C-alpha cells in the first residue's frame, strides 16, 4: 500500500498515522510526502488521518519504493561534480575497465574529462569469469583512481563485489557499482543499502525488468534511495557478433516504471569497440540520463576487456556527437 | 570464391574466364565487376585471365553475394518515389498494419506522406498467429493500397506470404515484404528471387545475423539483388513490457557484413505505441537507412496490432524529430 | 465457445443447433461429440437444444480444436503399420536425414526396422540454411523412400516445404512433416489442412507452446485433425555444445493442454550423435508418444546433418533401451 | 598446461618438478597424479623430470581443474550417509524449500528419508526476489535442519548466500549449496573454496556451460575439490507454462567435460508440481548422478515455492519410479 500525503500537511498527524501503522505491526517507509507500507494491502483511515492524505494506492508493484506510483518525480543524484537524473541532465562516465597503474589511470582520467565525463570509472576489484585472470589491484587501485579523479575535478564510480569491502571502497568512491553478475547478490545489495553512497545497479544477463526493480528495492528498503539503473545488454541467442544484446527499449520502459535515473553502458552491451559509437548514439537517442564507456590508449594490451575500449580520439569524437544529439533532443522539450 | 575484376577489363577475357569456370561445372554469378563462385574454393588463373583480375578471395562467407567482400559498395534501391540505401539517404515507410478499407488506407496514406514517408505500407494478406483472426482483404486490399499510394505519389510495400501470390502481388507493389515468420520459408525466398521486384526481408524471431544473411542469399542467388534487411526485434526472455527485444546493434553489425540497406521497424520491435518514438530515435541514431512504422487514427479499433500504432499527431512529431536527428548525423560525415 | 454434446443425443436436434449457430453467422466445427464455435463467446440455448448439450464452455484457448477442453480423449493416428498416440503406444521413426540414393535409403530402412521403427524418415526436399547446400533429390527421392518403406513394411514420414508440392508428396507419404522453419508458414499449414494426410508439426526455434498450438490450429481448422507435435529443441543462449536446447518439459506441458500426440526429436535437439542416446532416454522418460531419430552408416559422408546421425549399432542399442524404459513405465500405469 | 604424472613415480622428482615450476613463478595445483599449471603454456622437461611424467597437455580449457583432461576419473564425494558421483551411485536429496519450523522440517525429513533420500535439503537463508518476502529463519533454521537430518540418519545440504555466513553454516551442514543467482558471486565462491565442506553449485539462469565450469574453478582453485554441479533450468523465451527451461542435455555435456557429479533439480526447473515427476524421470534417464526435489505436506501454505513442491504421496511414488529407472539403466552397463 502507498499513502500519498498532502503537501504541507500537519506533521503531528502524519507521525500519528505512521506510528499507528507501525504498531500493526508493519514496515512503514517515508520519503518526502510518500509513504510505503509494503506488506499491508489496505487500512481504514480516521477522519483526522484522512485530512493529511492525498491518495491511498492499494495495488502496488513488488518494488514499491522504486515505482513512479510511490514517487512520481525523478530521483536526482547530486555529487560534487555531477548531477545524475532529472530533466535536461546527461552525465558522461568514462575510464579504463581496470585501474592498471597510477600513471595509466591519470592519463585516462584526463581523456575522460576532455570528453565531458564528470565521473571516472575503473575497477580495482574485478569480477572475472576465470579465477586465473587478473583480479584487480585492490586498495592500491582505489587510491590511484581517487587521485586521478580529484586531479581532474571528477567523481569516482567503482565496483564493489563483496560486502566485506563496502566500508573500504566507500572511503574512495562517490558511487558504488554493482556488477551484472551480482544483480541478485542480495547480501551485497543489503550491505550497500545501509550506506549513504549512491549505487549504480547493473542489470544482470538474465535480469528481467522486474528482477532489476526488485533488486533495486533491496537497496532502497535498507534506506539508501540514491540509486541509478544500468542497462548493459542481456544474454540472448544472438552472440556471434556482439557480446550481449543491448536492450535499449529498457530505457523508456524503466522510465515509465521507476523514478531512478537510467544509464546505458554500450561498451559491455556490444563488446566490440567499433560498434560502441553507433550504440552510444542510440543510447542517448533512447533517452538515457547518462552513459558509461570504457576507454584505453592501448586496447591490445589492456588488462581486461580491451576489444571493447575506445581509443581517446574515437571517444572524443563520440562524446561530442552524443552531447550534440542530447542538445538537439533538449530543444524538443 | 570471389573474383574481383579490374575496372574496364577486356570483356572477352572475362567471358572466357566465366565460361571456363562454369564448365568445371560451377555456378558463377556476376554483378558488375564482382564474380562469385559459391561452391569453388580456388582456381589457377592463366596469364590472360590474371590480366582482368584484381583480386581472388578464397575464404568467403556462406552468404557470399550479400557480403561486403563480394560487393564493397552499398546496394542502392531506386523506386519511382524513393531511394533506399547509400550515404545520406533515409527512407520513411509508414501506413496501417492492415489495409482495412479503401477510405481508411487513403486517409492513412495522406498522414504517412505528411510525415515524410515515401513508401506506403499495409497488409492485404496477414500472417496471424490464430487462424480465426482477420486474415486480410486480399486482392481488394492490394488495389486500395496501390490507389492510395498513387494518389499521394508514394511507393508501395506489402507482404507476400505465399509463393502462389507472388505474381498477383507483383502487379500492385513496388517492394515485397517477407515477414519474420517466413524468413526461412525457402520456397518463398526462391520465388521472389526470380522476380525483379525489390524485397524487404524481415529478420525472424530466432534469426541470427548469419541466418538472416543466408536467407537473403536465397533471394540473391535467384538473380534478384535488390534486397533490404529489416530489424524488427528478436525473441528473448524479456517480453513482459515489450513484445520483442529490439536488437539495434544489428544495424552496425549488418552494415559491416553486407551492402544491403538496413531498415528498422520499431513498431513490431516493441509492440507498444508509447515506446515507438524513443525507439525510432534510437533506430535512426544507430545508423539505419530507413524506418517502417505503423500508424492508425483509431488504434483501439484497428483490425490488427492496434496497441503499437502511432496516432497521426504522434507520428508527425516523431518523423520530424527523426529527420532532424538524421540531418544532425549527416553533418558529421 | 465449446459445446460438448451428450452421448447418443438426437442428431436432428444437433443439426438444428449447428445450423442455427452457422446462420449467426459463425464457423462451427464438429468432431465427434465436440462442437467448437471459435469466434462466438456465448449463446442462449433453447430447451430443445439444451437437451442435447452436456456442457457449454465459454472461455476457450485460441487453439480451441487442439485443446483438451474441446476433446478430452487422446487423438490416435492409425497408419498401415503404426499407431501414434494414446495410452501404451510408443512409435519409433528413423531414417537418414536426406534420401541420398535408392540403395542407401533401402539399407537405412532395414536398420530402422531392425530397431523397431515403424515409420521411415528421409528428406527429399531439404530446407537448408544456405542456398548452395544440397537441396534434396526431389521426386526421385520420394520414390526411393516409398519403395524402401514398402519393402520393410513401414510407413513414410517426409517433409513438405512448399504448398505447391503438397499433392505430389501426398502420393508418396503417410505423414507430412512440417519443419521448424515453416511452423508459422500459414499458407503451407492451410494447404496440408485441406488434405487427409496426417501432419507432424515441428516446433519452431522461437516457437512458444502457444505458438505451436495456434499453428496446429491452422491445420485443424482446415479439416485435418490427424496432427502430431514434435519437440526438437529451441534456440537459447546455450548453443556451444548443443545445436539447440531440448525442452523436454514441453512434453508434459503439451499433454496437459492438447490431445495430439507429442513426439520428440533428440537428433535435431542436440545435433551431436553422442548426446542423442541420453536424450532419447530422457525423451521416452518424459512421456513422449514416440521418437524420430536420424541414422547413417557413414555419418562423415552424409549429405546433411552427419554429426547428429547415429550409426546402426548405436541406434540398435539405443532403441532397445528406449523400449525397455517404455515397458518399465507401462508397468506403472 | 596439465602434467599427468606416472603412477608410482619418484615423489622426490615430482616435488623437484613442482618446485621448479613454482619458482617460474607459477601456480601449481596437484591432485593425485594430476598437475595443473594454469597460466603456463609449455615447459621443457629435463630427462629426470620426464621420467615421472606420463603426458604433458599444453592446450587446456580455462577451467582446468574441473576438466576430464586434468582428472579423467569421476570425482566421488563421500558423506556420512551418502556417496555422490561415480558409477552406479544415484543420490536422492529432498526436503522443504524453506525450513519453516522445527516440527515441520522433522516431519518432512521423515518423508524425504522414506523416499530414499540420504540428504535433507532446506533453506535457512533464502534468496528471494523481493526484499519483503520471507527471508528464512537464520541460525535457528540451521539447527532444526541439522537435528531433523540427524534424527533420520541423513546428511544436510543448505544454501549459503553470503561469505560472512560461511563459518556459521559450516557448523551445521554437510554440503554448501550456492544458488543460481550467486553462481558468479566470485567472493562467495572463493570463500567456500577455502573450506573443506563439499559444494553444490547451481547453474545460473543465464549461465552457459563454460560459465558454470569457470565458476566451479573458483572453488577448486581455492583448494576445495569436492564439487557437484546442479542443472536447475535456464531462462529462455518459453516461460508461460514452466518457470525455466530444463536443459537436460547439460547432463551428458557436463559429464563429457568434467569429472564432477551432475545433479538435476526438476523442482526449480519447471516450478509446477505436476510437471516434476515426468521431469524427474527424464532427469534420471539423462544419466544424472542424483536429484534434489522440494516436498511439502501443505504446499498452499508453504513459506516459499509452494507451487513446485511435491506432496508426500506423489514424492514417494516418484522416487520409487526413479530408482526403478536407475536400476534398469544399471543393468545396461
């Protein structure tokens, strides 16, 4: 059940209503003027209670906190150097797949910034298919990434794979990334849900739209509502020429269902650098709030995912085009 | 094996080479300066033969005639009112899912034309999941469609489901459409391959990129090289909020592999009208040579596929935006 | 709407009821005591009419004739040498992928028969991914197949790809096979629906259970109710070690929904001969009414699909095990 | 690279070889007479070293420790009451989806045992799609499960979702289960890989065969080689009548590639109780080493996954049939 409160309603009555519901017993979650009571289907309001209530919505989706029914207005995430979500904002995030060395990530940060990126990406803990592949530089990588971002006036986004790393990584990052393989690692979702660090949740390879929203609800239910959702391709029968199938219709579908910003990741979606630019164009055109891309100055010697990395020149041309496209789209609204 | 001939080479020597290869025996298909000899892997050229040969390519894909290796230059299809394929051309095709009546298709043709469409679509023979659903008006529908197109200076594209209808439909249409369910109806492909009517081949729900190219090869091997390929969504696990998954990466992938124009069909890909506009934006941004969309003035009472039809106002706004996007992209090249 | 008639009801009243409904106007299809009126949702029965009616079922699936609601009893198809469907019947069908020569198909027919097969399979018209692959021997192949079957007291099953071949192939075969790629070739389905030759309809690579049933309804609506359904693998992301994914749960699912016999095709499902025997075991254990398998004495030189063909010895061992398994299962009922 | 050592070779020479390789530096893992050196492609053996070496295999799969190339003989896991894997062993595992109460799990344990199960399953920590669903009884549930198993002379298998729970759960269980959603939770895989508790690794919804083997390698590389693999259905387009698609061909495919036992889980694969028995038959017929099924005496009021639970009578009939089928199959070998 959702209860939409009136604007400027009597806070004492609201508190009374919340306390009565909690005593049922029930979970009651308030964000601004929106109340979610997930397990409860209906309630009889007293006249006093009714005076503060704009609307009661009895039928709600499982992922209630993330739904537009609960919160019609867009979630906007504000970082020191970036604003993610909301009308007219388009956020570029770029960087190497892995943090490879202090010098390399600094070099890549400069390129990322030159292309208009305000977040620097880079993995210090890498989820690799094989245990014998490079697993990341660990805390040293986090330090290099943070320094490179600071040097360029950028925010940091980096992956957390493990709930035991949450506190450590929180010291270095502005945004936690949850990888596709961990989309339903519920322990990890709960752990980041208890922090106040914004979370970028990647859709899993077999993640339906509802699965993704339910996964985000694990984070929100813990109290952390600064969530963005990343479309990065799903697994289908069609995987000879692309690594995954980029499901761009997920962008407008999610925007109907949820208030969280939707970001696209063309690099992982296709896995081949020469397809990244057209898919970046398609991603911005589909209406995404931002984009995350992988760049590398020497893809053939990248520690991971070289084939999908854009070289600096290609990246700079692509971002210029993407921002031009976004500007054109802004003129329509 | 592919043999690329030199420009302005001695035609007599070329004929001699072709005849020698045919006598092997082998199939030899010539298009301009390109020779394909599908079943043959290698040949020893005489000195005279070598004088007309620019390059011999021994390793070729199964769908050799459609490959860029065979014909590097784009296939451009010229109709009375449209040019499809090639640099700088973007072709809009629109109309109702089914031809419903003479008056209705005329009304829809006007709308289509107003939005910049140069081809009018409409089904007279409908492939419906259930035998008890509306199956189309048949030849009467073809007549109405042709008249509506002529009245507005447009070309016609309509589906042929059955090789016994090929001659009949050829009288009325400028382009044969082969539907997704018939992508591997090889008898039908062979039948349209023997005509000189351009063919728009839709990718099947489970059609891989290679399957699509091999299906096009059935048409090309029959002698009809005016082929365009339509991406209209594939079947995946993710089908709650969209009918299919729009595989936009197929656009640049196909453009690398084949010289045929690639057209996108956002209507069938998503199946919900309010997702069609963002997916049309994404489709043009992905680099497609054109787009086919369904329109209807009263979608709730459409004979088929109402939920995915754009109303006239939405369609007109969408096409304006799509052409603006294409114009922006042209400025980059 | 379905109307179940009482046993031994007055035929004159039944005829009156049917005529009244037809005059609505509506399609009315009668099979034994079952009436289907596909487009009609409800009717008010007169007292006389009610006297012959056991039950009116208003909510019906789209594929009404094939549904258990319409006909609760199993469809049993009786051929000169085989009985397909119904309790306690298990039918083996075997033979080469393609008819390769008169001598070869005779040799294979002997092997098939020795393994307990009562139907001989073999393709004379082959649906091949590439137009340059072997396309079958045509009518000569049909003759060889028929003779080989007759010589061994077997029935024939062979594929029809094209409605223009229906009459020709009907002269030689006992069962039409509709291939996976043609599952939704509605013109072909309508064409075989007008014959009285039983039809084995293969599930398409992207065919849902409902799609398969609706496709079968095209045949049934034409008047041909001798239909069997073939599970032969669907297309999924998992195609490195098997050609397709064998969806054996489709066997009991279909048996709940429809009265048509369900046959499994482990050869096409997996595409690798050494996986065929375990999947044949799994297929009989899943409760299928029969099985179709490909055999070849020299798979490496087979004209098509060699990798999935069982050599005679393997086939003979497999069928012995399959029949033993079926016998064990019969003892449970 | 794999080095197969001769039987009864000089241990001192072997140790020398291992030490030389480790000093390269390289990881060297020895299990019996098999050496894996994952990152190394080739080595030149001295004459002395060559004397203890039966074979050097240079080209190896990424998941080397799990491969048949590394260890041709079956892994057999021996628990107090069960033997899993190897010729002629078939292990039944059964129990409720969730441990619901002390009394209930004891009741279910008796039923499980009566059907021939030697492992009792039951979840104390439940991975649920929604955060508002029942999440399990936690440690109390583990205690009840352990007691119920002990009372009936059974072993315990239960899920671990979280590396911080590994030590706690290890006190109560004989086998760790890793759920499908955590198949690529590499931190968790590493954590159980450091224990000596056998691990049952479930295939993820989008997990390819290679992904599953690589995930198992994370466990094996940590030193824990007692691994079994569970096929429990994959996610495909076909999900109206079954929850997932049961990929039974994965059983023989995995048995070719790996020495680990392969177990089938028909309950999760189909998600509907009335399909579980035919799929259990198909599972044993496909050659699995064992089966895990969910049972409940009152499925409508089960805390989780009620629709797929077998009632006791159905379960007892099913297991009797499954063991009869396995006995028949044993008679063939």
